[in-house]
C-alpha cells in the first residue's frame, strides 16, 4: 500500500491536470450536515456514512464524497459556467475487511455548463481518459437516463413506475419488483395474508415507529389498489430486460437502442442524447468504435447520477476498486438549487489506486 505522502503527491499531480484544464480549486468542510445532505446519496452511502450528533448543529457526518457539497456551494454562490477541482479525504464505513479503505483521498473535476451538455460529458470523459491513458484501464460507459426513461414509459400505474425508478440503483430489489409487477412471481405470503384481512388494523400492535395509523391505512389501501391492477405487459417487460442486459461497443449499442425505441418511444429523447454525446466524444478524439457501453453500468454507484455515467478500472486487478468514476447529475442541482438548476457532470480519481497500479507494473 502506498504511503500517504506519496498518495498526496500523486493527488496534487492529478489536480494540476484539472487546474490546467481551467478548473478552480475549491474546498469543502470535512464535517457536513447530515440532515440535509445524507438522503441525497442513496441507500448505500447512507448505510456507510460516519454520522454523529452535535449539540448545536444537529446530525453531522464525515464527508462521504465531494460532489454534493460542491453542488450545494455552486448553487448558493457559483457563477456560470464553472469548472471546479478538489482534493481531500472522504470517509465511508466498510462492513468487511478487504480491498476498500474507509478513509482515502479523492481528486475530482466538476463542470457546470448549460450550453451543451453532450459536449460537457465528452470534455470530462476525454480529460479523464487522457490522464489515465498510461495505465491501460478499461473504460465503461452507461446512461442512467435511458433506464429511467424506459421505466417511466411503461404502461402501468404511476405508483409502480415510481417504485421501479426508486430502486434502479438496487438491482436485486428492482428485479423482484419487476417480476411481481409483470405477473411472473406471486405477492409475498405475508402481504397476501394482510390483504385478505377484513380489517387489518383491528389486531394492530401498539405503534412504536414514526408512522401514524392514517399512514398505515393509506399504505394498505395502496396495496389493495395495486393487487387489482393488471400486470405490466410481457412485451414491455422483455423490452426493459433487453435494455438492462445490453452490453456492446457504443455504436452497436446505439443502433440497438434506436431499434428498441420503435416499440418503447419513451426512450427516444435519451437515446438521441446518447447519439449527441458519442458525436462529441468523437470530436474530442475518443475512439467511440472501441468504447464499451453497458446499460446497467452505474446502478450500484451514487444515486444522484441521472444520465451519462462512466468508470475506469484495471481488468487484471480485480482486487482493486475502480480507479475513476463519474457521471451526470442534473437533478441534484435542482434539489439543491431551490428552484434553480444547471446541467452538471463530473468525476473523481483515487490517487492511491493509481499508485497501486504503478507498483504492480514495476
């Protein structure tokens, strides 16, 4: 494992590349307000954040990443367009010993620019590809926006679509819901028993949680409504499954998605955005004919990503986490902008992993 001084020196070298690309160096507090920010990270990071209670400031957490506080800073006072870079520690609990550290340095680059989102996606990806080129990494891209559009375009209730969209980042839960909503698996026995009750609340135990009796009754009514809804058509389920398992070189993936959009027109706009992004990447000198696209890529990363996502990893070093990850998070700027928003995309590099790759090649 590289010593901290060497990791920091590598981090500074990487940040110098981002500064040379026009970014402004920014810093954020290590201690962040958990009550306002923690929900934005999603289930995985919520479970792994170091949270404490401050008698004056309420729930606080050690910074689990930079993007959310940087977005908050930009939406409060940033000019447009803007490019930022940062360098510092992030903290995430690990449940098992192994390859992932619970404290490590990140170096990042974020672009806030409403002029041409496809060009901004290409700018960030091409810069990362150039910086990481000496290490022979495999780059993988995806698009959460296509998955979201496919889910929201299903011919079913808004409640079902909302549930599926909420669990896109939890593949096992998403699969279980799709199987049930598609009529392929039965309702769990416990739920079936509850729905069979004439008055499910008659034998209710004393309330010890945050939900009121009205909340519980409303939830039971929603379950009754869902139970009589027809299943999602098998044709639509198969189209969604086709998207989820799509893995191909980017031009082939684009053509396949265009074919699927004939039967699932809801994804047409997202597919068109992908086409513009590939054109922008080509203009940046990226060989898109050899660029991998996996439609499910990014489903286990940050839940604030809502469009283009990417990662760089060493295929020969399965013991190492990804060297770099990133993506687009337009919706996050709307949440933190209190009515204002701006297209935004960025990514982070782990300098310690870069050094581990260098050590392994010597």
